[in-house]
C-alpha cells in the first residue's frame, strides 16, 4: 500500500481530482481493514503468526489513512494513524517514524 515517503501536498491535479483520489484511498484502506478483520487463519500458521499477519496488513492500511489525513492538513489524525501503524507492525518501517516528525 504505502511504501513511499510522502510529502505534504504532493498529489498532482486539480482540487477535485485530488479530493477524488483521497476519497478513493480512504475507501480502499477502510475496506482493507474490514477484510483483514474478517480474514481467517491458514491451516499452516499458529495463532501468533495469524495475528502478526493481520497486524502487518492493518499497519499498511493505517499508514495509508495517515497519508490521506496529512494531505488534508489533519495532522493530529495523521499522527494517530501513524502511531497505530507503528504499534501494529512487528518491525515498523522508517516511513512510519518519518511521517510523525
């Protein structure tokens, strides 16, 4: 999902196009969170492995939502999403910390 380091207001296009992209990104990330919650454990994984897999995917979704919040100048909400991504990730990437600063 969110693998690059975003900069505030980096999205190109007119205001309507940017808004449409942000709405779509929000919907996709929220849909991902819903699907992750409904996912089932594979027969070959332990309960801990299953939870780690779910947390890793959820962390990516929260990171994407944080990026959307940042693009909309809602920095408090963005920080909360980035912190959620960090807490869910077993090994948080530098982008999680970079965005909080």
